[in-house]
């Protein structure tokens, strides 16, 4: 029956952080097919040049879109989204959704000031500063860039405990200074409970997950519903560290073991 068919949705990130976005989309659209590709060979994206990042994302995403017959792409990475969206949208004939730090809703909620917790690359991007300029509503915005938080989230999703003393040290620049904090990297909602514990329950934590899920829902059309439901596949560009532990966690998210995705040779691009 046609009514039983569903679309294929791809989520892409440099690591497992995009699973926080998958979680929100899956809650809203539980019966769709989901494919997740993380470019751990290029991780962390914040340390790549803009051209290398663009080349990697474009090649990987266009390749898997063709091979897996993808209907909609979510670039579940703030760093990549600020760079690759225009190019991908020209290359692909399907919808491409990106993520940006939730500056506008955070500033609307804040009484006094906002903390933007993101990767150093996102903090540096002109696009981020344009968001602050356009939507800060004269609220002070404190910027905190951390790669360590990304690594902590990667380890947590492999079953490692979070060092709360280390986390407290990382978040020290915004503690006691803000009443709303933006989780401006898709990895950071995976640490929501720990970040809340450090900053205090009086601080509101905001991320883009639910907004992205609603955007995906609005873009899903009957014309996309061409596939039999039941697929949840996850791919990596190279062997992930602590793969066995990661697979155990991923099984609880509905995925089978991590598969390798064949990567073209980037040297001739």
C-alpha cells in the first residue's frame, strides 16, 4: 500500500553529535527511514580549512545520497552548515536542512544575558556574529568556544562517565553570568543534564533540535514516500574509536552496528 511507504532521511555530522538532532526528528517522525553518516576521519571539522571541509562534505553527502536514494538531508553540524549549505543545495535536487545556533529564541527568552556555548570554529564564523548582531535584542552575549566539550560528548556516547570537575572548569566563563545558554553544537545536547547541573537549574538551556525537527516535518511530502519503512543505518568514514561500546549505545537508538562508507580519494579533488 502506498500509505505504508516512507521517505529516506540522511543526517550528517563529523561525529556522533548529530544524533541529538536525529533524536528530535525521530520523536516527531518515528516511522521514517533514517541514515546517519559521520565523517570521523575529518573530525574535528573546526580544525579543517574551509575548502577541505567543503570538499569532504560535498563528496560524502552527494555520494551517499545517490547510493542510498536519500530524499532529504540534514547537515547536523553547526560548523559545516555555515559553509556547505549553498553548495549542496545547488548540487542536490532534494531538500537540504542545516543547523544554526539558536541565538534568536535564546535572546527572546533571556532577561539579562545569553551564553553561546559552541565550538571555536562556530564562535569565529562571521555568520554567528551576524546572528548576534541581528537578534541579540540588546542583550549581552557571552561567547564560549570549546573543543573539549565535543570530545567529552563523544566519549559519553561510548559509555564513559563525564568528569564534572573538568566540565565545571570549561563552563566557568559563563557560570553565574547568564540566564539562558545556547547549546550551539549538536554534540552539546548529549551533555544537557551535566551542563544543567554545572550552570544551575535557573539557567535555561536552548538548542536547535526541535526547530530542525519541525522544519524537516514541514518539508516531508507525499512524493518522498517511496520506501518500505524499517531502515536505521549508521555509517562512518573510518573505524570509530571504542567501536564495540559505541555499537552497544547505538542499538538503544535503533541503529545496527556502524558500517564503513566507501570514501572517494580526496587527493585529486
